[in-house]
């Protein structure tokens, strides 16, 4: 271009560039304000949030069963004439008809649903296994698996449109504590699964169910690895507002899962409680190991959302999500490894990670978030209050479950506080690492604030606030193979952040002040008839984020 034209257009170009930056800033501010308004909105009514149960089709059979008031000589077609046993009721149900099997609330049934082969009529008219009457969930005490889909279906087609709502599935003889069922403990009792699918299926809902003490509480797969690789899938699986508790095994090394999923396309895990799965201190041989988890979601799952759950006290991982997906509004408590997120794309936002533990003295852990995606983002999370264990608060790694290709990681607006491990750990190479607006505060004096042991092609550090309880700032940052003072770190990385102490809300200082009293005891006992929206993970996490200014 002619020099005179260049001179004339230069101010215009500069003005347009400034306006573009302003527009980007306004769009980002609008995004944060919209989410802030959503967070400040009043919670929904206590009855909200449950899946609507449509009326059965006009020609459907609704079969009632009561262990306390039933008789297998009845027809079971009304609450006034219930059958006594599940085994007598199942043959009355028809495949593809939208029938229902309802167990009386407050009753205890000894014996499983067995190997299931019946489907519903349509998504609007599912086959429902549920409850009727008043009182607590009906209890199904099962030796072995309680509900299984392991063989051919009645139609020969994949299972579809089956809902389990309002049931309590409990493994018989596997609770070492005194219990109201007078169920004598037997360490050799058959273990099995609470719910087990190893066949393709579509439109499966498990809601308001308590599943506990099995070797594996929930196992949802579309088949073996070869079948899944060949295209077998579970489509549209929803697990909502359930308690998945205390799975353990003292035999197979990889048993003891709270929830295992493999081959799902469209998986929602929402507002559940996963507590103390994979181990049992009171049972010899049921030790915590690296193979037993609260939630283990394999790589061949797609379109996964894990939202609003309490995930606590796992043998190893609270949530191992090898497939990527969205993890949001969850409360993680005292897991050995809180969350591992891999796959092509993963987002981890508005979660609270509190406390931690080792698997065993020989297996030290205490990790917060491990981000192992190709495209990964963590925003507005709190990672806080873990003792002096080795695991870092946030780890950015490239591992076995990281797909090939350039890695772009974004960590924005997070808070790490009083964490007994490195605050940020980068052990593997990364193409782009954006680290902005984070608070790394009151870090362990024996650990590093930031520990970069690999190459970052494009480091983008800005607007963070760093503080360690260590009295030597020259040992807060490790980069380029050595410790360095902050001025040198800033020079090498272009970091525009500051070293300063942040004063959070007084309740942020102690873990006990952040959580409602007896939180786990309360949420473990919740059901549709006792639901307290003020003690959902989302409500608790919202308060924690506010205490840390996030």
C-alpha cells in the first residue's frame, strides 16, 4: 500500500482494533453476569426436578406386590389385592405393553427381579418398576444380582424404555454393621450387582433408587470390549437422585465399583450420592486399592454429563472419566483421587473439591483434579483443605487416555487453598496453557505453588494471585528444571500476576465451617419423600464458591 494511504488508514485500524477488544470484553462480562444471575436465582420448589411419570396406556397392566399384605392367590391388579412375591408378579407383565410392577412402600422383599428381558412400549409409555403407597422405599434384599439384563430379550430386539424409580436394592448378608433387617453378616455371601446390564439398550432411567453393598452397585455396559468396538451401545441412560453406597469386594481385584459404565452414548449422572464405594474397613480383604472407585466411566462413552452429585470417600477415584464430558456443580469429599478427566474434550466447572486421603500407607494419593484431555477447561472451581499428602491440587498431564494431537488447556477463575501438595503441577508437555484469574493461596510450605516439569509451547499466565506459607519465595516456582524467584518466573513466562495474600470469607478458613452439619449422613438418607433442596450438592457448592469469591 502507498505510504500515504498507510498513514491515513492507520488510526482507523487502531480504532477498530480497540473497539473489537472492547466488544470481546463486553461479551465475556455478559457471559459471567448471566451465569451469576442464574446462580442467584431462587432454588426450584421442593417438588421440582423429578422426572414426570406419565399415566400408563389404557390397556396396560399395573401389578401390585406387598410382602406384608399380599397373597399370591390375588390377581395383583389393584392396591387392595396385591400379590405377595416379585417372582409371582413378573410373569403377568408383557413385553412392549407399557406395563408396571409396583412394590408397596415400607415392605421388604427377599429375592431379586432376576434376569430381565421385557421392554416398554415407547419413551412415553415405559415399563416401570416402581413403588406405591406411603412410607420409605420398598427394599429388595438380594443374594447375588438384584436386576440383570444379561441374556436375550423377549422380542429379540435391544431392551428399550425401562424405568426403575423409588426402589431400595440391597445386597443380603453383606453389611457388617447392625441393621434393621436382621440380616446376619457373612463375608462369603454372594456379591453380584445391584443393577447389571451387559446388553445394548435405549432409554434407561434409574431415579430415586438406593443401591448398596453389592460387589458392584451399578454396572451398565453394552457388552464386552469387542462388542462395543463393533458398535454396541447403550443410548440415553439417566441415573438421577440415587444413593449409590458402600460397594465392596474381597475377591476379584477390579470388583467394588459404585458405578461402572462402558459403551454409553448419552449418559447423565445427576444429583446422586456416591459414598464409600470400593472398600470396607470392617471386612477382611475388602481393602482400598487402585482398581476400585465411586464412578469409573470408560473411554468408549460419549456425551457424558456428571452434574450436581456428592462424590465422597472412594477407595481410589471419586470420578474417573476417561471419555471426556461435562463435570459441573459437584461436591467431592475425601476421595483418594477426586477427579480424573481425559478424552478429547472435557470441562470441569463450578465444582468443590475438599479434603483427601491416601489409598493406604503404601499407596499415597490425595489428588484434586487431573486434567488429561486434548481440549480441557477448568473454571471457577475450589480445591481446598487437604492435609500433607503428596497429590497436587490441579495436575495437567498427557497420559494413556489423552488422544493424540495438540493440547490446549484453560484454567480460569479457580481457587486452591490450604492444600497439602503442589497447587499446580504440569508434568507433561502442553501446546497451550492458559492460566488466568486463579487464586493459589496458603499453599503448603513444603510444596510448590507452581511446578512445571515439562515444556509449554504457549504459556499464558495472567491476573493470578499467589501465596505460600513457605518463607522462601524463591522456592515457590519450579520451571526450566530449577527453582526460581517470582521475578525470574515472570520474565520467562510473561506472567502478569501478583504474589499476595487473599482474605477470603471467614468460613473459608476451616473445612468444618464450609459444610452443613452431618452433610453425608443427611444426603445418604434422602429420597423423594424427604428431599431437601437446601442440601443438594449444587446448593452446598454454590455457598463454597461464594466463600472463595468464585
